[in-house]
């Protein structure tokens, strides 16, 4: 059994925190590059339109597998080594995508890239381990803001690179950026050796046992899976509304996404509030704010206000971040030795349930336009808020 090897917690300076935030964003962006380029990639690699949707599906499937198979080992092995290994896998996946000449090789590389992208979910609990307890929320919030920026910026960056240099350039640039990030982490990121004491199979078996053992993990996974579903619903239906109702092109949709990414700026604020033991009011503000954002977004689109719609995009993203950062502050406070497994269980539930949001977004928009999608998003937020008010019973109290 090994002991933890950590720097003095006060030594985790702002440059390292920002490096972790950038690393999370660059890593997780790989899940979304191909999503916006399906109509370009499919014909060039001989993939029919009916099968092209697998590009996104299999990348996300690889990410889901990685959440379960890789993230829990953060409780067993030196964390920086796991992150660097995942970055190497992602670099190989991106290069393989760029070199793909047919559907099979592209889809296999997409799965590999998705698996490697889970390194971001090892970095987040690592940042919480390295942070001083009184700053843990702010550190996690800053790192998570980088992750959200990566999600939001991936699509416009992919569109720009593909339009200027061809779609393969997106993955070549990503591979180069990942390599640079890996080198920076190797040189600057502190090591952390967990206590260990169990085999890999035992760690996997105990991952979802964390849901059974800790009520706070169950409740926070419930809230955030609904919030993530609403987030995916919004960013599936909103581009359709922008194109069909505001008559924007892809460049306009990209600019809207850039503006919406401003919601990520609330993440450090959410962490600051959590550090001051304001977890319950912050959680309620996030959950209720989601419903309010969707209802106002419905009104702004009906009024033809693009500026108002953009502001609501920021509000909805901010609401999701308030809930996410507060939840991670709470679950990371339960058991430091099980933080990787707890995060794996939490993120897997959130990811699996949240992925349904894209389906709901498409279905509701086709059935009733943006208004139907907005009502569905508000209803999801309402269910989460009602669950919090009726059943939280102290699960979100400060720890």
C-alpha cells in the first residue's frame, strides 16, 4: 500500500489551476468536433447519411466506457500518469481520425478518442485533492469552467478549421494541442499517489456501490443528470431555432455558441459560494434558474429578440454550472480515498441520462418548434427543483 505523494496544498498556484482548466477543455472538446462536421465528413469517407449519426454516438459511447473503466483507477494509481496516458490515447485517436479513409477506421478511431477524453474526469478530482480545503470549490469551479468552454468552443473552432483548411485539419490541430498540453502537465502538474489497497476489479465493483452507500451522490447525480439533459436539449434545439426562425447561417450559430459560453464564467463564483457553505441556496438557484431561463428563452424567441435569446443561453449555462460545481464540491467532500470512484459513478449517471436531452430536443422541436423544446426544458428544470424541495432532506447541506 502506497501513501499519497502531494505538494503542500498551498503550493497549487493559479498557473497550474489554469493549466488544468485548459487541459480539461482541450481534452473534452474532442467529443464535439465531429458532431458539427457530420455532413462534411460522411460523404468524404463513404459513409451514408443513415449511418453518419454513429460518428457522434460512438464517440460518446467511448467516453461512457472510459468513465466506467478509467476514472475509478484514479483511486489506485498515480493520477498524473493516468491523465498523460489518456492524452496519449486521445492523440492517437485524433491522428487516426485525420488519416481515416473509410467508415470503419473512422468509427474505431472515434471510440478510441472518446475513451481517452475521460482523462478530463481524472483531472477534476485531482485538482480537488491538490487544493486547500477552504479553496476546493473555487479550484474545481475554475477547472470545470475550462471544461465547459471546451464543450462550447469545440463546434465553432471545428467549423472554422474545416472551412479554412478541410475537416481533417481539425483533428490534426487537436492532436498537436493535446501533445503540448501533455508536455505542460508532465513538467508542471504535481503527482498524487493514492493509498490504493484494492485490485482493479474491486475498484470497478465498488464504483456504483458509492451510489448505494452515499445518499448525497444519488441526489446530486439525479439533479445534475436532469440539468445535463436540459443543457443538451437546449444546444440541440437552439441552433435549429437560430437557423429557421432567425435565419442565421453556420457562422451566426457559431457566434451564438461563443456568446453562450459566457455562462462558464459563473463556475468559479459557484465554487466560491460552495466554499462559504452556501451549497443549498446555490443549488436551488441553479435548479430554479434553469426553468426560468427556458421560459424566458421561449418568450424572447417569440418576440424575435436575438439579443434576449443570447442572454438566456448564458443564463441556462450558468444555471447548469451552479448545480454542477456545487454538486462536485459536496461529493468530493465525502471520502478522499474514493473520490475517483465517486466521480465515475456520478458522471456516468449524469452522462447516460443527460444524453437523452439531445433526443428530446430534436423530437420536441420537430413536433412543436422552439416553444415545445423550451417548455420541455422548463419542465425538466421543474422536476429537478421539485425533487430538491421535497426529497433533498439535507443531502445538499454543507460538509
